């Protein structure tokens, strides 16, 4: 009985796309896992970097002095050689170093990076649920299962947690260093969260309908 099934062509397309997404989530997870120890190493190095860098800002150039032994190394960047965006970025860095003590910069940066690591952990968890969701689309006979409903809800909850976590480092830098970074609008993130929540209830309804009809979207035998 083929009632309720996708056509063979659509089955193949959906399975291929699902497999591609599942593989991409694995790659993204590996990148996030690699990033965590890299950030941890950066946290170890930050006190040394901040305590050994000074800045001299004037009308024509920005001069950074890096202590690398008995004689400091000077890096002079002329304003005329920079485009507008790079000039503003360097200006902010120089103002940050000039207007704050090394201790404040280290504390604020380290605290911000802790929450960056938290954000990466949340993203790893989110990617795990995405992988299970799309892998079930590839491996299973139907996407409408209780497990997939749970995966969608967990994805939405983790998106909320990530949204909160990604704002904390910005808030710390703004509060402690008065850096006044450009805020990022969250409208699209909130829209995405709402869409995932709605999808979870659509899938829940699909589970109930499927339980009554006993229909499946794919052939029982896997496409080769």
C-alpha cells in the first residue's frame, strides 16, 4: 500500500538532503569542540598579552609597543593606509587600552571568554539534537516520531539559552570597559525559535495522525 508515502523521487531527495545536513552538523560540532581548547589557551595568554602591550595614539598614526625583551617592539600603523572600518576598529582598540587598566581588561576579557565557551557548549548540544533529527529523517520510515518532537523542543530551548549566552560577553565588555560595542538585533533569532516551537507541535500532531492511519512516508526498504 503506497497511500501516505512520498514518491520515490521525493524520498531520494529528502534522504539525500537529510544526510547532507546530518554530516554538516557533525562537521560544525567538530569545529566547536576544537574551538573550546583554543579559547582556553587564549585565556591563559591574555594576561601576558595585555600586560605587555601599550599604545600611543596621535593624529597621524597609532603606535603599539610590545615588550619582547629588553627593548620593546614598536608597531606603527599610519591612518592614511587604513580604510574607514579598519581605522575605527583600531581606534576602538587603542581607546580600550588607553582608558582602562590592564587588570580591568584582563578580567572583562576572561569573563567574556568563559561565556563564549558556554555558548559553544550549548551549540554542541544543539548540533547533537539537529544531527539526531536529520539522521532520523534519513534512517527512519517517517519523521513523525515522539523522539523528533523532543529533539525540536530541545533545539528551541537551546536556541533560547544560546541567545541569552551570546549577549552576556557583550554586556560584560560594555559594563566593565565601557566599550559600547555595536548591539546585534535578535529579531531573526526570536523568529527562528518561534518557528522551531511551532514545528514541534506540527510534528506532535503528525505523530497522532500517523498512529491512527499507520501510514509511513518512506518505503520500508531503504533506497540504495
